[in-house]
């Protein structure tokens, strides 16, 4: 089993004080992360870094519901993976001027909750902390056969596509997943990718280079990898996809981050705030 990118990796000889500031928590986080590039998105979006931390929460995204829940838990530091205002980078002027953004900003400012975005660093850790969290949540750490940059390789004992989909739904608490391929096909070698890594450029070469039966990912353009799999099947090259959705694939990594922080900061309450799946199937 490959080790975690977080637990047990505080610097030797460094004691964590009972009282700790937001700045010190973020420095602790940076010790485990892989670092953010110059044009990265990791930053303290709201809050004073010298504020003493009363409680911490992690979440996939700082939705209005998550921020309100953090406040109700008496948390004053919220660490989220995705952006606040409906864009990977800072929102453009047209989005920033909308009533929803203005009201959300006002709510955040009144809440007293500091918000830190932890995206690039956690993805750049070795192994990728978000991917590790998903593999862990799926209870596949013992089946882990290594990492290939942005993907985890899993070796299973010949489960069918339908059995794998049922396992994923059960472990992640999902009502449905999207599947491309023969549900009765037996799969032994699987690739796991999180977030928006389901496009053709990363996934299609991985199928052939790693001799994969199935790839499980968060999301990607529907006309790329799914169409490749459809043509593969037409050519009698059986392959399959299980598509989770972006949030479902990355939230387990933030849940694991909360558990890791609680281990390092036992005197500070740390919570993971989950949300119901965004989409409904009618």
C-alpha cells in the first residue's frame, strides 16, 4: 500500500501549539502539499491570517450552504477545493456584477468565516492528495498498483462493470453513476482519475498504454473519451467508463484532508462538510 500524502508528515521536532493562527495552519498545510505554481489559485480568499483558529472545516466547494454550515459549527476557517464564484480563476466582470455574487460576498463578510482555497497544492502532493482520498474512500488502497502522474492504477479480481458501478455508488453514497460499455464485461485493471481529467488527451492514451479495461473519472467532454470508448467497442476492443461527476470524485480527498488535519491538530475541532449530489435524474 502506498503511503498517505498527509498523515504523519509534520516536520520532526516541531510541536503544534494549543493556540494556532490561520497563518500557522496554512503553513502546516503547505508542509504536506506539493506547492502552488506562480499562476496558481491557492490563496486565502477571505479573512485575516493572524486570527486565532477556533475550528476548521473542509469541503469540496464553498457553496452558500457550506459557508452557513461552517458558521453553525462555530468554524472560523473553511478550506475548500474549488473556487467561490463559479470560475476556476477569479470571476470575470460580468459574473462579479451579478446579484448572486454580491449577496454571497456580503454573507461571507458578515459570517466571520475565513476561506482558503486549497487546489493546486493538494493536487501536486506526492501522491495527489485528492486522488488518494478517492481511492481510500472506495476501499481500494490494498488494490492500488501505483500512480501514473495524474491517475491511480487499480487491480481488481475480475469484477464486472455493473459490480464496480454498484460498489462505487455504495462507497460514495451516490444514487447513480454514468456508464459507457457492456455492464457484464469483466474488468481487472482500472484507472482512477479525479475532477476534470476525463478529456481525450489524458484518458485515451492511458487506456492503451496501461492496458486498462475500465477508467473511472470525474468529468470531461462527452464527445471525447466516451466516443472513443464507443468506437473501441465497435472494433471489438472491449473498454468501459464509469463517470462520477466532478464533486463526487474530489470530495473524498477533502474529507481525508479533514481527518489528517484533526490528527495534527487534536485540540481544534475539524469537520468535513458534505453536500447532496448537485444533479438529479428525472
